[in-house]
C-alpha cells in the first residue's frame, strides 16, 4: 500500500506541558482513520500538526511524498491549499457570502479562474445534495447543510488528505449519521485519505482503523 502520511517522533509542548510525547503514525492512501481519546489527550494538537497548521517541537512529517516540515512558509501555504482539506466542528463559513461563494474561496487562493471555481463549486454542492441552496447564506442553512458546504469547500482543490476535527459534534443524530456516511462516500468516489478526530463511537466504528490517544501517546483501547 502507498503511504499518504508518515510521521515519526512527533513532540509538542505548550510551556511546561508536554502534549505529544513522540508520536509515530502511518496512514495509507484512501484510508479512513479515526482518532479517539479523552479531552486533553492531544488529538486536536496532533491533527493540527498533521494538517500543517502547527509545527512540532521535534519529529518528521511526510505527506503525499513531501517532507512538509522543511518547506518554506510560502511553499507550505501553497501545499496546504492544494493538498489538504479541513472540516471543523464549527464550520467557519463566512456569513456575508453565499454557499457557492464560500466553496469557491480556496479555489481563488489557488489561482483558479472564476469560471473554473464556480463550475467546480456548483458540481460539488450538487454532489452533496445542495444544488437548491447555492445562493443561500449560512444563516439560511441548517446545521447539516452548513457542514456539507464546509466539506465542499474542503474538497474544492481535490486535496490528497481531508482532516476533520469533531465534524459532527454539533449535529442531531439523524444529520450526524448522514454526515458520517458522506465521508465514506467521498472516499469511495474521490479516493481521499481521511483522518477524523472524534468522540463519536459510531463514526469510529465505521472507519478502517481507530487509534486511541491518552496523555500524548497512542495506546490500546481501555
């Protein structure tokens, strides 16, 4: 199998608190991996480092064949924009823009034309069952619809890896189940590698693999 993520000896401290204590992690291409653990175990910190939003104090990280920790800031920003997608618990949609405009933003950052960005965003929103909502602003959308817009935005540049941090944490049970199934549909259709931090056992159970964190290291489930 082809490795998408290869991390070794990842360490991170905040002041005197050591949050990550030498993490080793390999994730295959097109694998869906959930990371579980109590609050404060280091899950979100690890996800931010894997997603290149934060830098570790020590360790190496290779994503899609690129040693990302050695990239200069501009090259790292470009890599993140083109090869990595993010979905957060709070969707972070811009309230003054419509659904389709929100989805188009990363495509503009990548230098794509307005015509190309619009066509790609419209196709993604249609795929996600939102073709009737493209002109609506976030305040006019349900929580589940807002999260699907956020997923479309994460996918617009066809990233190699999709990172999701508690993506269904704010949703009701039916919407949550639909969203969980959507991640696997996306993987099957687009071949994305997906890494999900979650407290939700049902989502973890659907994943190809579930890793458990405690006190900054991976551990066996209790």
